[in-house]
C-alpha cells in the first residue's frame, strides 16, 4: 500500500492506494486541516500526529510526496518546508521509505500531461481509482502522487522523453 | 530548564540551560550532524530522533528556536523549514511549549546589540554561562536563543526601544 501526501501549513492532503497488478485500488483519502490551531508548532504537531494515526491504521509500506517548486516568497517556503518536515518524519518514524516526485511528473503520470490543470488531475484521479466523485483538491493531489509512485516503482509508467523516465527520487 | 535549538538541514545546534534567579546555568550543548545521511528524509529523522533523545534525557520544560530570516533562495528556505519542522515536533510531541525569537532579538539579549557578529555572540555565551571555551557556532546559537528566552520570559531583559521589548512569539 502507498501513502501519498500533499503537505501544506494549512491543509495536508493524504491518499492511500493499493496496487493489484496493473490496477490501482482506492483505499482512503482525506484532508488534515490545521489552520485553526493556535500556533505553528501546534499545526505541525497535528499534521504529524494525524499522519502517525493514519499510518498506524492502514500500515502502508511506502510514502510518496510531491517535490515542491516554490514560486512564492521565502516565508511561504519556510512554512511549506515545516509542513513537509512534519509529514516526512511521520513516515520515517514508521520506517516507511519516502519518495519524492516533481509536480510535472505526477501530472504526466496521472493525466498524461505535465502541464495538466488541478481540474484535470482531479478528474483523472477519479477515473483511475473509479471513485464516485472528484476528491477534494489536496486529497486528489495526494492520491495522484501515490499513483505516480505506483506506476513509476513498477515500471508501468509510459512517459515520452528520457528525461522524465527516471525513477522517483528517494528523499 | 530551557532547550534552545538552532536547526539546519546539515547541522542542528542544541543547548540546555537552567535559570537560577537571575543567573543562567549551563547544562549541556552540542551539534547534531546529519549531512552524511543518505537522504533528506533520513536527515530529518535523525534531527527529530536526536532531539527526542535529548529531551528524554534532560526533561526541559520549554523550547526556544530562532526565527528565520531568509536571504537565500526558496530551495534553501524549504530545506531549513523541513529541519525546523523536525525540531519543533520533537518539542511538541514531548509537550514542550515552543517559543520563537527573531535573530536580532537573540543577539540583542545576549550581546546587547542586534547586529552582533557570530564571534561576539559566541564570546558572550561563553561569558554568560562561564564556559571554559567558546562553544561550536551552532551550539552557541542554540544556547543564545535559550538564554534569550530565559531573560525574556522572566522580564530580566533590558532592551532599549519598545519595538524590541515584546515577549517571544509562541509559534
């Protein structure tokens, strides 16, 4: 089972999928909302604790997380980094290997287009996992990075261009 | 007892001090070096685990951490944020309150000058804590932020200018 995580200092998406042969099976997904916590330390603690709980409950073997590309300022980068740190330690403390995928690679893997919109990613996640509706955006992103890891790790991915075909970077 | 932490993605300084009246007592300090770990996730995990161990051993009640000011690019900010996240969760998981102080305020508190150099901070930390030598730079910074918190939290600090006299921000 693969746990995909889309961390953020306000909302952290998570998604769990199973791989059965070449087919992906949806297990669970959701969003950890921490914006109401009184301090940043409480927010990070809640991200960490919630993911620890999810890992305890579902016992995934691997974790996939989106590589960040920051167009915003250093303050936003620090906050996002803190949330990622919290998420990654939840994984490593449970002895999961943590893999990182560039956003373009995730979109390419699930939507066949590295420049796909949020809507296209949501739609493709729904379709790939045979869901009754489009998941909330952060949950969809988390499921997408989990799916990207499933495809990449098992060589099922079919991406044109050698530069995109390298495996996920173990971070 | 106060645990001061100066996090970084390669080296994380820590310092423990006790406050006895208006006097500060040195307990321990050191540097967690993680640059040899194979992946970023392993580095963060080692920062977290080492701090958890230090907290278990010394049982501090509060944690102080330097507020970051990033002059470098977003990639450095993300990495620093991740290390800070790891450090802060080590504190929150042990139920410590985590306080954040701007670098200028730390320098003002220990060296009487917000623009003090690293060398001046190291020298003042040695002098304040009656140490036989100047601690390694990251350890000195960690001891400095712990000292800053001790002074600030107990109203012992004497800083000219109202804008500097507010208490540490609980993050």
